[in-house]
């Protein structure tokens, strides 16, 4: 392991739960239902159920592993410790590329809701820089801002759902095109984009107080809060918009709000909620990706400067600055819907390895039955290869680029040591 200084343990149980909920109740709630409905049609809620089951298995695996390995890096560390360096690298690389794309998606969602088209990319870059600055000045500031953002989003979202459920007329019942299991699986894979935030708690394990107790509980609490919220949101959107209109929507909750008698005040509420949710998710994403990059740099799987920890603020400042720069570039070139599938692929690979690692735990380190890890592993692999073709091809290629890069580094190290 690297001799770089450790991060400070400053996060409480409430902090960890807020970061987890803030990561899940983000832009995904306002964007992922549309592409998922395009894939799953009227079976959207079944797709959501599949995603929730797989996500629950992943959550328990992450909780079990984080209790044994309470350090930064999440499944990158777990894979190295339980399965070997290569599996750890694949998990870490999958997380970094998937969540870096998610950062760009969150920034673009924020901008799409608050400014007209010509200003969206500059404003998105401004949001990245602003929140990276918050992260740079310490994790406690990140946690405090996450608490404020989560509270605001939940209040606005609940008000929106109540108003839409009571004021918008149900959509006409139509049969639509038949959807098979492939469509349901693809819908579940796309909805997984919105669920995956609970791992942010595990990736920040080095900064959580009493980690063996706090991390497992915080992950499960955050998951228990978010799943019912997603289920209610999905049901209301499907019932009020219909599968076809939902699939075509750029801003589903805003479209649903505009169908109510309260559109004049409700649509701005949705805009504020979406903008704040995107900022909250982006804030925690920057923190999570920065910590995984830190862990990988400590082991030599990413450039060593990324392992530097700030003397005053006790954060991986080089990793976070580098991430902000890369995301700012991505904002200039990516498409919002396209990165959802790409992100889902990378993160599903990450969780597949988490489940495999948790399956090997035994004795006092085992908290949950192995059947959950088996279901999670199979589910992640299946869903990863059902994302849209363009996202799958891009994901596989970039994953292979990372593997090839590490193979070259390992070969050079072996040659230098000979």
C-alpha cells in the first residue's frame, strides 16, 4: 500500500445516509424513466422491480464488504483483497469511467432545467467547477451541502408527486407494441443508472466514523428511503403520461406537472427540484470518483499524483481537480441520453465484481446469505449486456483500453525489476 496520509474520519451516520440518498435522488429520477420506458413500455414497473432487486443485492454486498474494508475505493479495494489485483482494477476502472460519464450527465441535466439551449454547456461546466471547489475544501462541507440539497429535493419532489397524482388526468389506456424480456432487461439496466448511488458511502469508507457499524446501516437506510420513492414516481408517470409519451419525454416530471391545473406554479417547482437534485448527485459523484481514483493511484493503477491528500483539507485534491477538468471536457461533447447506458454498463461491471468478492467472505465478516450475492452477480452481468448497443460497444471498448493500459504498465514494471 502507499505511504500517502489517510483521510480524516469526519462523517457521521446521518452524513453517510444523506450522501447516499443524495446520490440516488439525483438527475436519474428526472431523466432515466424516459429511456427505460422506451425499452420496457408498459412493463416499466416490472423493469423497475428487476433493477431494485439487483440493486438491493448489490447494496448488501457493498455493506458487507465495506464493514470488513473501511477504506476509500469501494469495490476496487474489495476486488483486490478478495479476488486479486486484476479484478480490483476492472472494478475500479468500470466505476471511474461510468461515474465520470454520470458527472457529465448530472451537470447537463442541471443546465437543461435552468437555462436555454445556448447557455447549457457553459452553465454545466460552471456547476462542475463550483461543486468541485466545495469538495476541495473538505468532506464535511460536502456532507453539509448534501444534507441541504437532499432535504430540499425530497420536499419538492413529494409536493410534485402529490399534485400530479391528484390533478393530472390518467393517460388513455393503449396496448402499445409488445415488449419481451429483452426490453424489460434493458429498461432495468437503464433504471440502474438512477439506483447506483448507494455505493458512494462505501467509496468514502475511510472518512466515516465507526465504519463497521455506520457503513452497512447507512447503505441499507438510504436504499430503503429511495426505492419506495422511485416506485411511486414510476407508477405516477406511467399512469399520467402513458408509456409512449413517457418514452418520448425530455423532462417527464415537468411534462406530468404541465398536465395538472397547477401547472403555473408546479412546473417551476419541478424545475427547481430537478436542478437541485442534479447538483446534489454531482456533488457526491465528484467525491466518490475522487476517492476511487485515490485508491487506484495508491496501488499504481492510476498516475501516482492522484493519490495526494491535501495537508489542510484532508481530501484527494489532485484527483478531484483532474476529474473536474475531464468532466468539463465531456460536457462539451456528450449526449445526455447516450451517457446513461454507458454509465450503467460501467457501474454494473463494478457491482458484478462486488458481488463476487462478497461471495468469498466467511465467518464474522459474513452479514448476508450468499444467495443474495449470487443473484446480484448474475443480474449485473445480464443487465450489463442488455444496455443499448452503442453504449455497450463504447463501454466494452473503453474497458478494454483500460485493461490494455494496465497490462502495459505491469509488463514494463516486470521488465524493470528483472
